[in-house]
C-alpha cells in the first residue's frame, strides 16, 4: 500500500512538471512578439568557498585562518542531499561515522573514531544542547564540524570533536516545500522571513512529516517549529534570539548482535523489526532549544557578548528490545556469552519502558574580544567566563524479559508485556561546570602567528541511584591548554601546528562486569595536529590534516572475577590519522564536496594482548565521501548530482577477530530550476544507495554492548520548493 501511494504521488508530481516545461517553451516563443513583465524572483546563490565558521576552538577567523580541521556544510548542500536524520548527515564527511544510530531513536556519531559526548558534543549557535533529541535541519543555515580536541570551546567533552548547528537569520524569504519518498512519506516545510522594520527582523520555519520507514512497523511522525529574531539596538548593539520546538513519535528498531559473539548474521533483514510486539509503543521525544546572544561593539577594536542557552529533551522510551540470549536454550548453560545473540540466531525480547526521561542543559557565557599592539607584535585577544549545568531526571524503568525469538522468524511470536510499571522520577545526574578561558592570537610578522591560551574548568557532579540517593560525587579542577603556530606562506596557503589538551568523564561499567554501575575517573586526552589549508582558486578550498589523539583506554578486561570481566582504565587508546578535503567549484559548472580519512586506532599497553595490535571496534581504517553537482551547459536549469561513500572493513569484536565487510554506496540526483507565475520553482530528486547495496553501516556500542545496524535500502526523495 505504501509503495502504491508513493508511486501515484511521484507520478502526479512529475506529470505536473510537463505542462510547466511546455509553458516555458511557449513563453520563450512569445518573447519574439511581445514583452511580458514577470514578478520579482528571489535568487539565492550558493556560497562559492567555505563559509566562515561560528564555532572555533582557536578564536574567530575565516576557515583558512583557523589552525584546526573544520568542515562547514552549507544550506545548499543540505537542500540538495535532503538529509532527515543525523545518520544521513554523516554521508557528507568521511571523518564521521555512526555510533549507535538506531532507526526511530535519537542518534549519535563518532568523529575521528571517538563517539561524541551527548552532554556537550552537540551545539546550537555555539551553545550546548542535549544530544538526546532528533535534530531538525529546516531552520539551519550551516552545520559546522570541528574535528578533534575543543577543550577551549567546550571544556569537558569527548576528544573526537563537536557538531554545531547555526540557525538561519532573518531575511526576506517566503518558501513552501512539499515532498515524498519511494516509501510514501509525506513532508511539508515553510520558511518565512522579513525585516519588519529596518532594525527588527523575524524568520519562521516549520515542518510536518509523516515518515514511512523502510523497516516494518517503524512509521513515524514529527512536528517542528522554529523562530529567529534579530534586533539592532542603536549603532553598536545587536540581540539575536532563536527558539525551536519539536515532537516526534516512532518505534525504535533494535540492532542485530553477533551470533555467539563470534559471527555476523548471514542474511540480516533490512526491513524486519527484531522483537516487534503489537503492544510496543513508539518512542516519543519532545525537545526544545533556546539561545539568546547580545553583542555590543565598544569601538572598532573591541566588542563583547553575553550568550544564554537552554535545551530540554523529554523522552518516552518504549521498545520491545532484542538483546542477548540469556534465556535461549543454546545460552542457558553459560557456554555462550549471554550478551550476544545465540549461535542459531535466537535472541531474547525485553519489555523496556522509561517514560519522562528528561535531559536539561543550561549555559551562560560572557566574553570580550579585541585587538591591540605591543611594540612590533599584534594581538587578537579573546577571554571570558562560562557556566554550564546539566541535569538528568529519570523514572525507575521497566526492563523485563518476555520471550525468545529467532532472527529468521517470518513473524515475531507475540508475548505478553510485563505487568510492572515504571517507578517515580528522581534526579539521576547534576553536573555543574564553571570555567574561565582566554586565547591570544599574536602576530609575529612575516606571516607568522602564535596562538596561546586555555580554559580553567571546575567540575562538580553528583550521580544518584534510581531513588535519588547519591552514589558518586566528583569534584575536580583542571587547566586545558591550547596552542598553535600558524604560518601564512602565501595569500593562498596557510600551514599550522597545534597542541591541545582535553578532559572527558569516565564511562560507567556495564552490568555484566564485576564492578557493574561504577564510574571510572575522568580522563585527560591530548592531541597534536599538523595541517595545511590552500585556496587553490577563488572558488576552491583544499585542506589536509595529520593528527594524533591519545587518552586512557577503557574496556572490559577479562579476568578471574565471578563475572569474568572488570571495567578498567589501563594503557592508552591512540588514534593517528590523515584527513583530506576539497570544497568548492572546480569549473564554472562543476562543484565538489569531498573528504577522505585514513585512521589507525589502537590500544597500547592495555594488559590484554588479544585487544592490541589491531583496529579498534567501529573505527574503519579508511573512509571517503564525494558529492558533486554538475550544471548542464546546454540546459542551465538542470543540474545533475552524484555521490560516493566508502568505508573499509569495520572491526566488530574487541579482539579484532570479526569484521564487517567494506562497502561502497553510490547516490545520485537531479535538480530543476524553473518558474511558475513569475516565482522560482525548484524540483529536487535524490536517490540514496542507487544500486541497493547491502552493508553494515554501524557496529557501535551502547551501555558496553555492541550492536550491528544494516544500511538502508535504495530510497528516492522528491521535493518541490516554491518561492512565494
């Protein structure tokens, strides 16, 4: 039924285009005998080179002047590729990969092989947001990916990097977009903006989507609203306000696990929902994010700002969760590890319910930026104070075994749900961070600059049990230095060498280890990076970065304890890699966004020889991502696009014995720009996984357990945008 509705809708939209093209031809002939005055058409050009990022761990500056690896995905790329989820956004950068990105759930990614910290790894207008939400893109002007340590910017965070979403600003725009896909989804979005007075402007974005998933029983919906306001206060001040709210509901899709902990499933289904039960409710997520930033320019050399951010995500978690095989016949005697599927494909099903799971991030930051000279040296100084608080309130969840099924079941057997109900809500986490930071960009002359600074952070954190009783209190203070040497060899070429230190919180021990539930101490990480940025032409930027990141290695160490494992920090986890990027126009008609990453991730001195000497789990040695647009010279209204995504074999076990195969996936698209009654009309057709390739896209972990997620089958999206 879904496919037939989809086919009918696609056919209707395409048929609408035919008379439109005929009308264009008639209009062209009519110009020989008469003049027709058309209404004004809004033309929105694409950025020719890499846009300046708002987020930077090394102070303000253009892409080329920042001694760090940053990729900026502009609005044009987002429109043309039409991503709807964080996992689909990952397609555009080879340094990113999925890290437990389940369909129907909030998703996480890894940068440079390190999973982002959901508390501090995601930002909206350079202020932290709760990562446990489905991140919308309709109101986003650009997505900035800062790769590597960012202690100066974020304080306590995972060493992989940060993803920052920058909101659209008020502008004169009225656009309606409708769309569908090959599964029959329905999508509508509006983008409305105007400067109401010369000093006050608004922009409103909204989206409504009914998703027909490629996975059975996983259809969903979402409603999204966003409002941005700019107020120019006098000649020196500006106030920027942004807020958004989204609700979504979709059943979460469980991942596969290794059979007996030693083998990949032979014929995984991309469309079957493991563990499906008719009583399983959708996962509901209601999220809101708000930022306010007041800027004041004292004079041409000095300016200050105060920024406030509030983010809240409430998750009603419901899933018939497919996990392990403790109750299966092949695992009951303990000969097969119970935290994997059974060798024959049996798996247990758990009724998991955790309503009102509430995550709140609040941040307040004030900073001052200015420039001055001391003798022959120039200075660009940034310093400020930062306060951050994160709370997590959760109810005592239900997590009860209800039955056992097999991955090859045509239909999952139906079991009765657990009669138990979730308990009362309690404060599980209260995290408070206070920091001062400073950075000085010193001009040494002859094209040389030295950047020196750091962040002094104080952490107070309480972790509580399900009844709100404190289990752990962490208090520490740490200075996180950052420094870089930048050389502007020519007007087109910059090279840099940087060093950064970061701090991240220790992970919680999995329930199947001897020290289950305990938190390991915070970890210090270090990064050394050498990079080159080259503006090959006025419209093409090239970049390369060689880096090394190290931090203590956290893992479940086999031992002679009753559980058989203890979760420890021992040795080091070292990631050494090379990243390449190209962004811009190669010719007048050809635009390319391309990245490649080679990454060696190893455990050193871990005390368990089997876990050393090979690539770490869910970190492919190589990735590549290429996306190209080609405007047809003989038909300028038409643009063809193509993409290629590659990942090397992906390790799926701690001892490196099992690996998911390498994969190459090809995408394609076509775009048509036309007019209807004097207004711009843009048709976009994109096809992901053109050849319907089967592959494992993710071998990520959650709660200390590893899961396997198959890549999505071929899917086409069609949208029409009308500029009113």
